[in-house]
């Protein structure tokens, strides 16, 4: 790394530290954020851990370096706090593919179901759900629902199918998917497995079944990181957004972590929404106190119930 780049990074870091101290702000970041954002975050985690942190912090301001549904969840849990997001356009294909009106009609045509929504959805969809889950607790929570209840699971069909296979419960699935996790190439994965026969394959459950079939371990971003720390293997093929590989390499420089190319043949599996946030935008949002998450109180209160239920039910 050149000296001017290092110098610039240090300057930006100092600026952010000063702003956070002056404003009593906490920076939360998801593992799919740019490396330099991960480096300045006060806390990095998966969706569940980030929700817990947002609910428990005594900071006045939360700068949520992640996507919109994550920042929205922080606001639902901590309405008295100002929740900033560096780029308000940082959305998610799963949330986009589940519009609130269509979801409402779907629930009407499938009455008497217990509605579980993956946290990757809008507040308006959460408000229509009985329980929220994340990739880290989805199986655990579905297993806790009485066997006589019919379940709707939205919006990720791939996560839903994986939960069905782990829990043995059949569910009515919404047809959404993640554009990042759906684009890994199975052919490239097989080639990597042949080249690195001792490597363990780690996968996020948003991947399609044909990819999950190759996995030695499936879990949320944090669980993938923990597995790679605890497993004695020195080579890992990682089927999720490569932002997590930054933490893996940082923590375990002696181990090898490999990205899987996507179906177009390139290793460009970065989430286009997550990567809209930049370190400059973190500084701008702290200076301008904008963009901030704003939500109707009625929706917030309705969305809070299934999130609180998740936090109470999951270990
Ligand atoms: P995690 O909860 O595993 O961090 O996943 C969030 C996400 O958006 C994965 O694409
Ligand atoms: Fe949404 Fe997929 Fe990006 Fe995660 S990786 S935020 S599920 S689009």
C-alpha cells in the first residue's frame, strides 16, 4: 500500500473517531462492507448480532453500515435514536422482491398460516409477520413452532428450502432470492474443489441447493467465520459475499480463503447494494446527520412485535 493511501486512511479514521466522540455515535457494520469501513466500525456482525447491538447500545446515534432493512431494524428496535445509513439507496434484492401489497394478498389467499419472515425484508412486510428470523436462527425458530401450525416463509426461497431440509417441516415459500448468492457457478466450485481437495467448503444458506450440496458447513456470516477459526483445515472455499473473507484473512493470515467465480466467469460477487456505502459517505452522513431512517410509528410498532419475539425465542 502506498504511503499517501495509508495517510489518507489514517486521516479519515481520525475524522470519524472525532465525529463519533463529539456526537456519541456508534458505527455498526455488516461483514459485506468495504474493508476500510470494517476497519473503522465499532462493531461488526451478522444480522442477528447487529440487531442485538442496535437494541442494547446507549449511543445517541447509530451509523448503520449495511443495507436499508438492517438500518430499519435498528430504528424499529431503538426509535429514540437517530439511525443514519451512509447511502439510502443501499437496498436488497430480497426486500425488493417482496412488495408489501403483494405480500398482503399472498397472506389473504393463504389464511391460517404462521408467518415467518427473514429479516431481509421491509418494515411493512415485517409488520405483517408473526416472527422474524435471520440465517443464524431460522432452523432453531422453525423447530420451535408447534407441529400443527402451517407456516409461510418469506421472502427467500433458497433459505426456506434449506430450513425445510434441516427441520423436516414443509412450508409455503415466497419466491424471492438473493442476486449475489444465486450467481455462484457450480462448475467453478467443482474446479476449485479438484484443485484444493483438502479445502472445506463454507456456504451461506441463501445459496441454491446445488451449491449447498457441496458444503461442509452452512451458516450465517458470523457462523462461517467462527467455523473457519475453529476448524483445523488450512484451506476454505467461501460461498458468500467476499467481504467476510477480509475478516477471515485478517484473523487467520496463515490460512487460505478462496472466492468462487460467478456464472459470468468473474470473481465479482460483491453485493452491489452493500458496496454503495463508502468511508467518505460515512463521514458525510455524520456531518450532515443524513440520510436517516424515518418510519411511520404505526408500522414501527407492528414490525417491532415479531422482531422482539425473535430476540426472545433465539439463543
Ligand atoms: P447474515 O445474517 O448471515 O449476516 O446475512 C445477511 C445477508 O444479507 C446475507 O446476504
Ligand atoms: Fe440482500 Fe443478497 Fe446483498 Fe445480502 S447479499 S444484502 S441478501 S442482495
